[in-house]
DNA sequence: TATGAATGAGCTTTCATTCAT
DNA sequence: GATGAATGAAAGCTCATTCAT
C-alpha cells in the first residue's frame, strides 16, 4: 500500500501529520473533542488508528499540536503588546490585531469556545488561561473603574462571540467582521477615556 | 434500608429526583457532560446507577429536565418582551431582567456556555437556539445599522461572559455584576440611539 | 386506585392474573421469551412491574402457568391413548384429537415451536419432552421398520408445522387445516399398514 | 504475547475470526442466541470481548456471517431447481440434495429451527423466509390440490424435524437419515402423482 | 511509515427481582 | 391487590492505547 509507482493512491509524501491535524480540527470543531473518536479521524483519512499513533503519542497531543501551531500569532501579539506604552492607540491596535489573529485560526477558536469544559481539563487549558491573562494585562488598566475593566473584557468577548454567533445573522461576512471590530474598538476606547475622563 | 430513625442515611422521601438533578448539574458544569459518567453521579448520591434510571430514562433526559426546569424565567422574559413596544426602556429592562435570570441559574448557563459543542447534539440544542433567536428579535432592530445590531448582541454576550470570566477578576461579586450590567445597558442604549441618531 | 365506585377505571375484579397471562402469551409468541421484558408486559396492562410479582413469583412462572393451564387437553389425550388398543383407528383418532388440541392453544404452541432453545432451559422443557415421548409411544410401534416410525413422527410434525408455516399459503384456513389433517392421517395410516403389510 | 515458539497459546495467525464463528455457532445452537453473551464466547476463546468487536461490528453480524457462509449450498440448490423442469425426478433430486445440504450445516439449522422467534427479528430473518419461499416454489405445483401442496411442505419439514427430533430415537444415525429421506421422497412423490392421478 | 490484532477500562442501558408501604 | 423506589448483575458496545511485524 502506498507504494504504487504512479502514486494514484496514497500520494501522501510525508504530509500525513498535516492531514491528521486538518481532519481532526474539522471534526473536533464540528462535534466536540470527546465525541470525536480516533477511529473516526482514521476512517476519514483512510488509514488505521495505529497510524495516528505513529504521528502523535496521544489523542490529547493532536489538539495540543494544533494549539501550538495555530496560536503563535497571539503569543507574538501579547509580546508586542507588552513592549508598547499603554496608550489608546496601542489598545486599539491590539484589538485590531487580535481580530485578525482570531480570523486566521477560526476553527481552532471555535473549538476552544465550544469545548471550554473539555479544554479546561486538557494540558492546553492552563496555557490558554495564561494567554488570556496576558491579553487582559495589556488591555486593562488595573487602576481603572470596574465598569471600564468590564468594557475592555467585553471588547475581547465581542470579538470572540462575533466569530460564531454572527454566522446566523444575514449580511456580507466581511462587513460583519468590520462591524464587530468597530464595536470592540469603541468599547476599548470608551474604557480608556472613561478612565481618563473621570479623573 | 431506609429504616434508621434518625434518617441520616436513606432519608430519601421522594427527593431523589431532585438530588440527582443537583448533583448532575454540579458535575456537568464542573467537568463537562461527556466526562461525567452516571457511575460518578450515582456514587455521589450513594445510590446505584440503576436508581438513576428509575427517575430518568436516559442520561440526556437528566440534562433536558434541568433545562426545562431552569429556563422557564427566560421563556417568560421573551414572551413579556414580545408584548412590549420596542422602546429604549423596554430594551434596557430586558437586559436587566436577563441578567437576573442568568444569575438565577448560573450553573446551568455555565454548563451551556462551556459545552456548546455537546449541547448542539443534544435535544435541547434546538430549543436553546430558538430561545436565543427570540431574545435577539426583541432586542435587535432589524433595520438598524450592522454596527448597532452587533452592539445589541454584544450586550447579551457581555452578560453571558460576565458571569464566568469575571470570576477571575478580583473584586466584590455584587459590584462586578452591577458593572457588567451597566456596560450591557450602555451597549443596548448606544445601539438604540445610534440607530435613532443617524437618522 | 382501583377503588372508584363507578368502576370506570380498573374494573379488574380479580381477573388481573388472567390478563397478565393473556398479554404475556401474546408478547412471548410475537417476540420471543427473552425479548419480552416484564416492563413491557406491565406497560401493556397499565400496571407496575411489581404487580406482576404479586401474581407470579418469577417470569418463568408466567410461562409455566400458561403451559399448565393450556396443555391439559394433551395430557388427557395421552392418557386416553394409553388405554386404547394400538389399532389403526386409535392412531387416526389420536392424530385428529391432537390436531384439535393444537388448534385450541395456538399461541402457546407457536411459542413452544419458535422458542425451543429457550424452552429447553426452562422448567417446562422436561415436561414437554416427556409429553412428546408419551405421544410417540402411543402412536409409534417400536417394532415397526425405521421408515414407518419416521412416518409417524412426521405425522405429528406435519400437524405442528401446518399451524404456522401454512399461514403464508393462500386459501381458506379451515380447508388448510383439513388438508393438513388428511396428510397426517395418511402418514399414520401408511405407517401402520406398512408395518402390517411387510409382515 | 503470541511469541512462544511452540505456539501453544496465542498461535492465532489470523484464524481468530473462524474460531469466533465456530464457538459462537456452538453456543448459539446449544443455549440460544440471547442467552449466549459475548462475554461467554470470549471466555471460551480466551480473548477479551473487545477482540470480538475487532472482527465483527455487532453480535448480530456474527450470526449473519455464519448464515451467509453456510447457506450458500441451499442458495445454489434453489438456483439449480429453478432451471430444471418440474418433473418428479427433479423434485426427488431436490429433496435429496436438500437433505444433504441440511446435514452439511447441522448446527446452523438447528439454531435456526430452535430460535425462530429470534431469527425473525434479526437481519437474516427475511433472507431465510425468501429462501424458504424459493424452495416451496420449485417443489410445489401451485395448481395442485391443497392436500398435495401440504404433502410437499410436509416433505421439507420432515427433513428439518428429522435432523433434531430423531436424535432421541435409538438406531444408527445413517440409517435414520436414510429413513427420513425415504419418507420425504415418498411424500413428494405422492404429491406429484396425486396431482397427476386425479386429473 | 504504517497495519493487524488485541487489550483493559469504562460506558450507557436493561433486566429480573425485592420490599416497605 | 398493588405501587414506588431501589438493587445487583449483566449486557452490548466503544474508546484510547499498545506492540509485533
């Protein structure tokens, strides 16, 4: 198998790992992590379960690898954010970049959003939490009023929710993303100015 | 069995159904639906698995029953909303009442939020979706600009997120709830006036 | 419950035992013994499982009671047969009476025929076997040629099979029964004369 | 595991599927389908239940596979029968071949005979019924008198019953089989000539 | 790089049965 | 004459994982 000269079948030239990740992410996002079995993934790829174990030591490692491969941009974003001054412009830029980062790994974030209970028990849970904390730190002014802190967090959540909930809403997807972004930027701006305004 | 005078053990006088619901909800919210086995629930209650089946026909029915018992207030809210004029005051009141309703069934909503992938496959999935649609309809002005529609949805999601994400944030819980509510009311107000203001 | 003066509901005046037997036999015959649960029987009667246990000590006892109540005619037939001379007329009469007896307890015999593997393990298994042995003894001449012994047994089995297999065959039921009877009588006659003829 | 040189244990070289079928058929025939659990089969083979599921998707598939593997001769017989003229010789030959076919798959047919209620609910039920219909069609003259139709069916049933009921009867097995066959051939002959004779 | 064969643990569910009321 | 509540045992089945080849 996989050894035909013409390569009609099984032309996988070492990209199996990739294909596993792709299929797994798709299924995890659609059905949830626990409801997706390795058998199912294997069948979709027309390989055996054992083959998956050649590429990944456990089921968990598949989702971990996806997480690590796809969330680098967010890690980068946080690092960038930390080096910037806490100005309004910075915060707005962070929101913009975060929106772009989310859009770039939609299925993963959909998965994370819809399987929080599961994620919490997985190894990625803590990493994710820390990342969220990092984001908060660079966007929230710890001395601001509670309302404004909530506003900042709300900005982030608006971006998250925007990705999935708005799927039901009619309208051009690109326009929707822009609208979501505008609201988020707005929130972060109000948070920033509120803090300043009330001084 | 069930014969001790002090009633310490086995004082189950017909409250077993309730106790099952309580424990199940707690565990479902903590660990997720699939990761919570009936064995685990039964052990927590010191009964056998079979006893669960005396009270509920399936595992799914447990969560369904919780859903039906606990979401009545929201159904009522939607019905009330439909009968009101689409004024700003109404929308604000809806947000306030929704906040209260969420607070009244925290664990269930935490479960729903954190197990969306699971819920979607369960029988409650559709009901929940429709309920959300109902909420949107009474809070969103379909002729408003996209940004304002997003703002309205963001208000709802701020309430949702507020319940759980803010747990990490330090501060008095009651104060936090008020802050969240204020932001949500703000958003819905902006949505309403934006629509009006730009006319 | 069951105590209303008008008796609209639960007018069962002590005939519950009967009703259990009726429903049980119907279900056992339709679905088999193992596939029929006490829950199912109870639901058909609109009583609880526990009620069945008031009338019968075990599930097995239900089928045993049916067997005992319904196979008396065959026991009688055998006793009668034993007291008769082993003439052709006797044998023919036995076949005729056996046919009538089978017709009188169709569902039970259908059950016995279609659940032999089960029956064998039940308490009635041995009783049934002995009854069959009794029948054979009064219809088979132990000194006859093997072929003629087979013919006698075949006569009995033709009657058995006739009851169920012929259901598929088109034609008036009464006519079919007569035809079956004729073939059986024929077989037993040939068996008797063959034995005699070859002497 | 599976590494001993002498191969006493775990010499399973791919014959496990076969061994499962063998043991399963034996137990199904002895105790009935429902009373035979997969645990029991697995224990007899000294493997785990899960191993059975590697080879068969469900319990039902085990019996289905047996049916498909073992009833080919009968299917062939029916096909052959259809291509032959409806002469007496053909019918007699069919009876003879059917007798041989039954003898070749005794345990399966014993199972089918003794678990009819179960078989009816299984996937093989319909196939079996059709096969029986096929047999009837090539052996019964639809224009013959009812008695003669019954005689033909009786021939088939004599063969069936012969296999099991006669186990109790003393005498050389081979002789018994011959006797049964003779009676069956006789019946089919009478059926054929009766039809002819009464014209 | 993969497969074939298997395992051990665990799952949801069903069943016959019991017993205090 | 019956119910409500529960049990212990077992069933069929699925899953992540292993390992020799």
